[in-house]
C-alpha cells in the first residue's frame, strides 16, 4: 500500500513538473483571420483537431479536458490538437493565461483576435452558425466539422480513429 502511494506521488510530481507554465509569448496571436487560415489547410501526414473555444464559454471550458486527454492519447502519433482561443485581447493576461496555467493545458494554443467573425466563419466551415464550441478534424484525405460540445474523450476518439485508419 505504501509503495503504491509513493508511486502515485511520483507520478503526480512528474506530471506537475512537466506541465507547461504559459506566458503571453507562448501563445501565437493572429489579428487577422487570413494570417491564421493556413492552420486550417495543412497538407501533410498529420491529422489536426482544431477546437474553437473561449474562457467565457461554459460548454467550451467543460469539454477542454477531453481534448487534453486526446492530446495525451495520441502524443506518439501524427495527431495535433490545436485550441483556438477566441478570448478578447484585454482578457489575455487577466483570464486566458491564468486559465491555461491553472488547468495545466498541454495542447497547442493560439489566439484568434479577428473580431470580424461574420467575414471568416464561413471560411472555417459554411455550416458554422458562429456559436462555440466548434471542432474541425482534418487531414489530407478528410475534413469533418462539428458545431457542438463534446461530453467525453470517447466521442472524440470515435471520430478520430476512423480518420487515422
């Protein structure tokens, strides 16, 4: 029992030590959608999971742990989870960075600051109403778009596994 407790302690310490400490310079920011858009159309052997979210969006925050778990599950495969924050510029230092650090977010995070969303949401997917959360799964062969909140990691793996195979 003591050995099991010691093993769990060291596992927790290892995870804590490896957690990224976010700073503003760690988050690529895009003021215009055109500068960001390339992240949605990469032509390589990687499968991308691109989630649009914000710290002020309850359903977005609730589903983030599933994307983090997905990131961990596929860390040794050509799968990249990108969390696209739609937080406002004035919220970066006060809300976004503390949020990322408190939750120990390990996935890639980028900040899309283009407030003219009515001009770019159709470029992400023509069916997008503009509500978040939304997630785009894509690789060189397939592109799937979901305007919904996910409620488990299994929901995400059920989508990504067929894309990978």
